[in-house]
C-alpha cells in the first residue's frame, strides 16, 4: 500500500502577547509522521519522549488528525523530534504532519486550511481548540490566526536576520493545566494593553523594528501566571534582554523560554540564558525562523 511521510517543524506559541492567535515556526526541530492505509488503525511512536505518547489511535493526536482528514484506518508511525509538554508545539506538529501525510497517502487533494482543520481535531484532544501552533507549523514563518470558524489565518513577514534562542528546563508543563490557571475574564485596561502589544509586535516583525519588538513583546496575561512554574524564569529573561534580545517570554505553555534575537547576537543571548538557568538541567539551542511549514519528505 502507498505510504507518505511529512515533516512538521516546531513552533513558539503566543509569541508573548499574542495568546492563542500568534505563532512562529522554528527550524531544525520537529516531528516526522508516516501514514499508510491499513485494515486496522495502528500507532507506532519512536524518538524523543516516545514512551510518553499514547499509542491508542483514539488518544493519539497524529492519528486523530489523520483520521479526521481521510476517514479511514491508517498505520501511523511518529518519529518524535519535539519533547512532550515542553511548549514547542509537539502535539500540533504531530497533528499537522499526521493530517498532511494521511492526505498524501490516500491521494486526497488538500489546501492548507484543510490540513489545519484536520490537525485541529488532534490538537483538541491534547491541549484545546486553538491554532497558534498549528497555523505556523502548516504555513511556516509568523502566522496570525484571526478566526477558527471559519479558519482565517494570515501569514506574516518575519525579518530574514531574526532568529530564536530557546532554553528548555527539564520540567513538564501540561498545556491543559497551564490553561486552567488563566482567568476566563480580565479587566478592560489589561486586555486593551495586551491588544496594543500584540498589534505592535506584528508591526515590529513586518518592519524589522527591533526596538519596537522590545517594547511590544510584553505578555500581561499568561506570563505572570505561568512563570512561577518555570525554574529561574525571571533570571533567564533578564539575562536574554541584557544580552541584546529584542524580547523574551514563555513559548506556548512552557517551560521553554524563547528570545527573539538578531542573528549576530543569537549565540551570546543563548549563552547568557544558559548561564542564568545555572544548575537546573536544561537544553539550549538557537533556531532560525522556519520559512517553510510542513512538507513531504
């Protein structure tokens, strides 16, 4: 039977103030999913944190997304490159790759919106109904998710010389739990400022204005409530900004901390973040912004 394999990159969800609506695809890390029509649904998981990913097709994000795409049983093989519950879009990456691979394996013509809609079904099972990771993973670059019903996603320009420094302490934060601590209602003055910050951050990306990005990348909603769950968050953020980062905040639900940096200072910023995390076990990396989203391999 025909099979197809798709690689989907990781992502930085929210990008600071853009809660549930902004996401940035990152190069070099991601998940790879192979789909093949089968008499019965089956899931095989290999790679990073494979033992933490459910293999029941009814509970696996990639398998759910794949079935939502083609409505037939498939053998799904997932090669995880993204850690689980790390704030790097792992479930969204698997969902997007699963949906896209299923379409290719079953010779179904699809649009990016079709892929995102199917991937959303997988993401719902793990973290909730939002596109902030799914959209950039599908399209690449920076993406604004204006609406889910119907899907309305706007690809946005990101400067060629900007990159992302990432540090992931070895703790896990489940997205559903991280969402549960956030208030359903918020005072007007705060959400007005949050909208202004998110809007200004989009302008900063589109114009390459690092000074504006530094002023705008200020999350008043999730960061104050989630940062206590992340070891040495305040110290890492201060170190990144002092080393020249345009901005620094929590990637998705965390615990990964991201910094938007100029390519010329990316390594020094990452090194400063590494020193600030001190004795806490962690991984640190510098990633380019992924200009391409999910793609066959």
